[in-house]
């Protein structure tokens, strides 16, 4: 997960950022499991106003509007947020609909937001009574529909004041405005009841399968030559593909030039023996020679042919006409390393080309001997690697399998290995990296599941921040249980359906220590 680096903000700028908040009260349940607040606060309009929050499958709506009175214009301030990235909806046509109550439907339209994310339609009701309020945004990414339930439309200001006398005004909690949320890496998620698998935290290493990695080494000292294009890191190769040639060092029986000369002499000798045999056959046909000489010529041709074949085989062991030993890919995969350059002289045994098949990898986790008894047969694993925002999960039977659980504790590290094979997503993971691993033991714990990033450690206390409205939050002490990959089970302090802050919780916490003016600058 991305984290906002507070150190990059000046203290003055951060203070101004945190103090630009506006408050709201509580939430009422909607179809998506989140309470939609129906708060009433005093403003310049008769009878106060309302704030409501509603979640659809694509967007969040937080809307503020004054009490509705027949014939009186009421400006709505509607904040629309995309749930995919929690950024403002920047384009779209908003329609506010008042319907039901045995009265004609009333529609009020605004063509675009005044500022990114904030629409300000003016609603002038014509009919008093309880009306169904719906806000609809037609955007390039589809239609966003938020049905907010009933709203009272009063016949006059006096009736509006009387209608609000019995409403209590509750504390706004922690205020954190939409404008603040849109500027940072911010997200909320709905807590859901479920089972978290118990796990053991260990370290591990990403490795290639035993037959998924090959290192070509020099069979003897010599010069490296190209075979077409020279291998480069990241290039895909097929099994048996010619990658390069190695020209052995001159001297001794393996001198390439000497073997070429020997092969040429053998070829010439064979040609001479063939001609001699043909001449003897012609003379024998004319009865000019004895049969013995014909048989000798045929034997000499056979010996010359055998010597020619042997010379060609010796030459073929060192090259195929390219002047060296042919280096072929022993497996299909990707070039991982090429520690030599064309024309370089290498010693016998020197590494030349490293090939790896990164389609399937191994995760080798090292389990401390103190945890081996808890492990049992692992039911899967989750892990994170530095440099990747996402986490990875291995589910045996889906994207991987358990290869082995080591039965011997290493004398040096006092750990036992657990190995999983898994499909490398998009071949993104490199070999050799260290991973922070959660090994699932197979046992589970029931609780309310939230992202592990939502749980904050505040002086030893476990805290989550619950969204009680579009711009209001509540600090909640919780008790966490088993961690299942990126999720953790909350066993007390949180109810299913409540939304918790999964990104940006630290800034909300920081805002509680600040004091200053509250309110929007819409």
C-alpha cells in the first residue's frame, strides 16, 4: 500500500491541510451495508439542513442541503467520489429527483460540477410532503444512481422549524473533508464477517524450480563468439536454440585450426583413394592388372573414408563451421544474466549465460524451530516483496501447490524449509528476492475482517477509524485476532457493515490533535 510521507510536508502546510474540515453526525443503513447519515444542523435556511452519505457499487455520495420548503430555492452541495480510487468525479450531468407522495415527479438538472467532485444544483420544490430523493449522475464511465430515501418538504418556514424541534444534535466526531480525502492516498472498506486463517510470520526467498534454471559454463578456455545476435537479459529463448559459440584456446590436440587442416587432408586422401579405385576397376576390366590390386585399392578407399569421418567428427565436437563449440539453451525461458561480452576470453568453468523459466517459481519459507509445532500442513501462503504495492497469495489447487515441508531443522539457521510452487503473475517477480511470508496453518478464527492496513498501533492500543458519514469519523478501540494475508480478524470493537479507513488513517489520527476553524470553502 502507498503511504503518505508526512516528512515531505511542511508543518505549516500540514496544519492548514488538517484544519480545513467540516463536521457531520451519524449514519443510517442503506442497501450497500453502510449507514447513510440523516443529520440536521442549523444554517442560514429556515429549519436547519441535512447531510446524507450513500454508497453505490461504483461511487460514494455525500450531500449537504438545507431544509426543503415549497417555493424556496435550496442549494445542494453534492460530493461524488469514485470508489475505484477514491478520487472526485470530475465530469457528468447531475439530476436531482423528487418523486412519490402522490405528487408529480420533479427534476432539477445541472450539467457539470462547479469544481471537481462537487455539484451544486438548485432545488425549488413545488409540492409539500414526504418525497423520495434520488441523485443521478450521467458520466462517461456510466450512470451513478443514489437513492437516498424519503425527505420532508415543508409548506412554509414556520412548518419547517416546527418539524425540526424534536431532533437532537449529536457530536460531529472527527471531521475530515472530502477535499482533504481527495488530495491524499485515501480509501475506506466495508467490514465483513468471515473467517481468517491463522498464520505464522516468517521470511522466505523467491527461487526458480530445480528444472527451471540453467547456467551455461565454458567447457574449456576460449573466446566467446556471437551466433547471430548475442544473448541479452530479458530475451526469451527456446530449448535447443543456439546462443553463442566458444572458440577454444589454440594449442594441443584441441587446436581448431589443426583439426580443420586434418579434416581437409582426410578429404583429399579420400578423393585420391576413390580415383585410384576407379582406375583399378577400369584396368581390371581390361585385364591389365591382377584382382589383388583392385582389392587393395578398395581397401585403401575404405580406410580413407573412415579417417575422413573421424576427422569430421573431431572437428564437429569443437564447432559447426562457426569456429567454435556451439552453446545451446538447455531449457526454454528468459535470459537472466550474461556476465560476458562477445570476443571475451574466458577460463574453463566460467559462467557464460544464465537462463531461468520464470513462469512458475518456488517460494522457500524458513520456519523457526519454535514455530514448527504450530505449522502442521500449511494450507497456503501470502507474501509481500519490497518494491511491489500489491501482495501475493498462494492457494493450493488454484494458482499453486505445496511442494514440501522440511522434516529437518538446519543446524546453522535453526529453521525448517516449507516450499510452495506458484504461477508468477505476469512474470513480475524476479528470482532471489526476499519475501515477508504468512504461512497459513489450516486453522481459522471467526471475526469481522478488515484490511490489516486499517488497524493502527497507537501507543500499544489497536485502533481503527470508522466512517460515520461522508466527512466524519470515529476512533474505535478494537482487538485483533488472526491475520490472513492482507486481512485481519477483529474479534471485538467493530460490527459487520461498518466502513473503516484502509488508507490515510494516519492523517485522520493526526487531525485529532489539531484545533482550529471548521467548515467548507465551497
